[in-house]
């Protein structure tokens, strides 16, 4: 029995390598399309850079998930199909928005539509949760929040795509430890492989941006993986594991929005007041900020693993991750305070 299992595992590993290579090939093709992102007052770059690299991530994920399940002799179910359809729909809308920017309310409408489809598929295809309006609403809020979180944090080379890669790998390991099937760990690894193929074109020097088509689709898929964690009885506090894993991104977004609300600044208006942006404006190198954010995702992911498997109680894990975020926020505030002419 072990020989077929090892052969299947080796074949899936080769498949992941092929997925990463395909993502790299597609990223090169996107660069050749010459759809440029011109710098504005909010940009961290000062020269036009091709955008739309998220198309490579989108294509590899949407094609790779069903192929990966076929390798493991499994057919896509309702949850898988709705996720793939929603990802394609949101991705195409976001690509259109990258080409010709649309009103924020249209973007929000597209996110809600995609989130509704994913949430409905998660509830209708699951065996644990009943299909209720309240449950559907909470899932939609979570998915839309994560779409926007990745979109807001996609402002420095490799930051959002690298965090997605790390979160995908750690989530896959967590699913495996919990005895999940290929529909969980396989989807997470294919997302990570797609990001791995794109990342060399985006970090440390950007030859390609992934654009909204990449950031929003990554947020939607990570949100869907978080819902699957919440639905696994083998995982302790499953609903909190993905938020813990992405705590560095979520804390930055939530704190920034609360600060703008407190100062009565428009929440929907574009700005450069996120902590990672303020760190960059204070003189910190973009690559250093990205690596710090990656490290934060690793720490949050390790905390999610030990908490999800019940190896450590939630209190110490949450405290440790919170202290890490507090140290970073304090360091940024001090840097901004010392930077001449820079304020919140």
C-alpha cells in the first residue's frame, strides 16, 4: 500500500514544481503585454512597471486545483466549484479594473458577489454547518475583509504575494496534520506554488506587479481556506487560525482604518498611512519591510499550528503574536516621529 502512496506524493510534488514554472512562464508573458502601472503620489515606485501578474497566479490556481485533485483520485465538490467560479469572476473583474479603474462601490459589489458564492458553497457543501443567513453573512464579511486586506497591503515589492505564499504553505501543513484531504492542503499548496512562480518577478526588484487581479484573488482564496479550517472539528479554535496567521496584515489594516475614522478622514479614499507605508516613507528599505512582514506571517502561522493542534493553549499564543505586532507598531511610530517633515 505504501508504494502507490509514495508514487502519488512524488507525482504531486512534481506537479507543484510544474505549477510554479508555469506561473513564471505566464508572468513573463504578462510582462510582454506591457500593461503599465504609472507612479502616482501614493506609489512606492518611480518608474512605470508592468502590472497584471496576478493573472498568472489566477490561471495556475484555477487550472491546478482540479488537476491536483485528479492526481489524488478525487473529484471537485460543491465547495471547490464555487471557489473556482468565484475566483475566476473576481479575477476577471479585477483585471478589468486594473486596465480601466472603476468606482469603489463597483469593486465592493464584485467582492460581495464572489464572497456570497464562496460562502454559499462552503455551507452547502459542508457537513458541519447549517445553511443560515447569519452564518452566510459572517462568512461574506470575512471574505470581503480579506480581499481588501490583501489589496491594501499590496504596496511594496513581494509583501502581499510573499505573505500569501507563506500562509499557503503553513495552512497546507496544518491541514495535513489535521488529516484533511487534497481539497484543503492541495489547494493551499497550489496557491503557494502559483505565488512562488510569480515572486521572483516582484521581489526584491519589481519587474511585474500582481495588481488587483492578484491581491483580491489571493485574499479570496486565503479566506476560503480559513473557512475550511473553521469547519474542521480536528482543529481547535479553527475559526481563529487564519486570522492569527495573517495577524500582521490584519492588524495593520484595522489599526489604520480605526485611526482614519478617529481623525474623521475618508475611509474609502486612497492614502499612504498604513504602517508599512509609513515605515517606507520614514526611510526604511522596502525589502527590509517586506522581510519583516514575512517573518510576522511565519510567527503567526507557527502560532496557528500549535494552537490549532491543541499543543499550546490560546492565551500564550495570542499574547506572543500580539507582542510581536506591538513591537513593530512601536518601532514604526518612533521612526515616523524622528523623520523630519513626516507625520500621521
